[in-house]
């Protein structure tokens, strides 16, 4: 059974203008599945639907075979433990009024009665926060700082620490390095790859950057105008039979 899947998903904001068109995929345990496409093609809409922020019009979204689509927030709560997200703008993702340690503790405090941690030890909150910061290669001294006191790369690492704090099965990575400089991008991608291997977490890695998707993913999907037009193993990126849109992306990649 797949961990997370979409089956023939359709979504429109206005009648006759589809944003997602017959989108299907499966994400397996521990896998990094890449989704690449131009801005506005529907990638982030798909992520919002998977997180329960947006309803879908037709099709199904499943976690371990159980339906996720169009659930109330109360009925979605059990799945919050299993599906977390790291988004493009870490400044917007962190509450500016909370110290970093409080942001890191928040998911655990909200879902603590449903969490049985295997990799982090939660008996002492100070030690728990220190473990999370160490996992994302941040000094423990940052725990008492506010988000505005951190660099962009540090803030994104803090959002990653918050996402892994309850050891989810899946993390949706929606353009997680787009707001970072080149050196920070490479460092964050390396960190994410290490954490996936260490924690066994599956990623849906969403980006317009084919190079980043290729570096991270075992399998790549290409989205164009709301539809998945191509999918292949990363080793087949340069195969001649790729979709014309994929070929255009590859030309820019080379």
C-alpha cells in the first residue's frame, strides 16, 4: 500500500478554468518524489489540497488508503501527526512573537497525545529542543532567539526542525530553497537528504528548479498547465522519449 496518493484529482477555482487536471501519483515510504513545473502550473495548489487547506472538486487523496480529501479540520487532525510541510517563505512560517524554542515545541504540544517518538527523546523540553536544533545543524543558543534574529537559511532550518519534531511519515517540501542564496540552497538540500535517510521520512519535493528536483528525487513528475505530463526515474531524465515540455526543461538544465 502506498503512503500517500492522489487519484484523478481535479480542482478549479472558477468554472471552466482547471488548476489541477486528472492528477495521480503515489508516494512510497522513505521515497523522495519530485514534482517540477513552471510557476502557476498547479504545484502549490496540489500541496494545499494534500494539507487539507483547499478542497478538491473530484478524485481522491489517500494516506495509507484512508481518504484525506475534503475532510473537516476535526477529522483531519489525526493526519496532522503524519503529514507536515516546509514552505518557501520561512519568515511567514514562523510566528514572529514566539521564540524559536516555542515554535519547535508547538507541533508536539498540539499533537503530543498522538506522538510516539523513535528518534528524539521528549522527556525534557530543553533537551528535546536542543536535539531538534542539532538535527538541522543549528547551535542550541538560537533556541531563545526570535525569528527576526536569524538569517534566512537559519530560519528555514528552524522550520525543518519544527516539521520533523513529531517524526511525520511525509513532509511536503514546497519550494523549500527558493528564497535562499545558492550556498544556503545546497546546504539545505544536503540536510534534507540526510534527514530523509536518518528518519525514514518520505518527501514530496515541489520546485520549479529541475536541478534541485533531480538532485533530491528518485522519481520525477513533470507538471504543465495543471496536469502531470511526464514521470520517470531520475536516471531517465535525458532519455529521448521525454515529453516536449520536459525536453524544454532539460535544455535549460543543461
